[in-house]
C-alpha cells in the first residue's frame, strides 16, 4: 500500500515538472515570436514561467477567470496580457511593452494550444 502512494507522488511530481518544462518552452517561443517581448537568459525564462503560473493560479482562484485568450474570451485575453506585462516587475531580465503583452497573450495562447503539456 505504501508503494502505491510513492508512485502516486512520483506521478504528481513528474506531472508538475512536465508542465513547467512545457510552460518554459511556450514562454520562450512566445518571447521569440513577439515584438516588444524579450527574455534575456535561461533563468529569467524559468522564473518568468513560474511567475506566470502563479499569477494565473491566483487569477483563477480569486477572480474565477482563466487567464488564456481561449479561456474566457476577451476577459481571459485581457487578463493574460496583464499577467504577461506584470511578470516583468518580478523577474529581472524579462521585459515586455504594452503592445508586446497584447501580442504575446495571443501568441502564448496559440502556442499553448499547439504544444502538449496542460492536459498531461
């Protein structure tokens, strides 16, 4: 019985690691494809993905809104752009303009829909 719990815990940790890796890849592709959006280095990319996930979780928890261009229509799209923009204040080496945040929210949503990871 204890062995079963260990496997469940491992699957949970593996799931979390896979989601983090997919978020890092999605954020990197988004920054590369979006004008006015720059991430300077690997650590700002990793920390940016973590901060985005935390802010997304808090928005979902307290506002009951999914911060995704496809999550809740225009309100989700605006929230995603705000979260992308606000992340720069928490992560050195991560910068985005207003326009970059808007385009970045769209690109992030499209890339997120193409790359697997959320449903794992």
